[in-house]
C-alpha cells in the first residue's frame, strides 16, 4: 500500500515537473517568437522610414533642380534679353553721339554691361548647365572650371581615366552638383590656390575625387556643424553611393565619391 502511494506521489511529481517544463518551454518559445516578430516589425518600420526619407530627399532635390532650371530659363530669356537690348542701344549711342564725353560714357557703360552679361551667363549655367545634358559630365565640369577660374593664382587640373559613359540623368546631375559644391567650398572657404579633380570610369562605377591645398578643417567638427557636408551626404545617399573625407587643419582636404553607374 505504501509502495503504491509512494509510486503515485512520484508519478504526480514527475507529471507536474514535466508539465512545468512544458509550460516554461512554451513561455520561452512564445517570447522568442514574439521577440522575432517585434524585431521583424521594427526592421520593417526602419526600412519604411529609410525609404520614406529617401523619397523625401529625392523629391526635395528634384524640386530644387526644377526650380533651378526654371529660374535659369527666366534669367536667360528675360533678363539676358533685356541686357542685350540695352547693350545694343548703347552701341548705337556710342557710334552716333558726337559729344566725346557722352561717347566715352556710353563705351564705359557698355563695358560694364558686358561684365554683367557674362556674370548672368555664368549664373545661368551654374543653375542649369546645358552642357551636362548635351555632352556629359566631363564637358560640364570642364566648362564650370573655365567659368570659376578668375586669376592665374588659382590652378585647376582635371584628370579623367577610363571611357566616359552616360548614365541616369538624375545621377549625373547629382555627381555634378557634388563636384560643383566641393570646388566652390575649396575656393570660398578653404582659400585654396590649387584644386585637382579626378574622374574615373569603370564598367560599373564612377569615382570622383576633389583635392585642394587649402587650410583644411576638423572632419569630426564638420560632421556636426557643416551644412555643406550634410548636403553632400544627402546627394550621396540618393546616389546609393559612398564617400570619404580626409582633411586636417592647414593640410588641405580630399573628398572621394564612389557610386554605381
């Protein structure tokens, strides 16, 4: 009798223990599945946020380019046309005017107007470079360099390796804008006197590097304060590319971009 009772108790304890183990295993399995689902949902939300952010960036950049193109068109068609008309009238006045003082004044005004017209053309091409669309990135960068070269003390060199190929127009304009901003920054902020631009084409990628001999900067500080660096990051993100910045105070700077064609 006692043996049977002892056996029953052991059996009950064994069944209870097994039940607790099964319950514990079930709870662990439930939380494991729940955790995986939660992680999956978080990953999905992160991907959605990243995709939404990318879409916002693309829309913003696209809107900026459309506005640039519209403004460049207005500047060229309206302001440029009016300036050319004024220049024509000044030329007529210069030829017909007998008063030497007025004649010289007309000639001087025409010369100043020529400078204004040249500047308007430069701004128009900066805003929406027609060369990029017609001839490609290399020609557009070359043309841009010819416009920004203001004196013999500022030296540029453009080195191209590999065979130039045309790629998605949106990406071409993004690469051009990055080069444009880096060159402008090197001139205006870094106070560089020598700038080297390199474009390398492969069958799958394009590489852009811009190196200057300017005063340089602290890269870590620039990451938190520099709006220009954020613009470069945004454009690189749209390109699905990658970039590196190397710079030290008084040591110049080098920017390298890599993106698929």
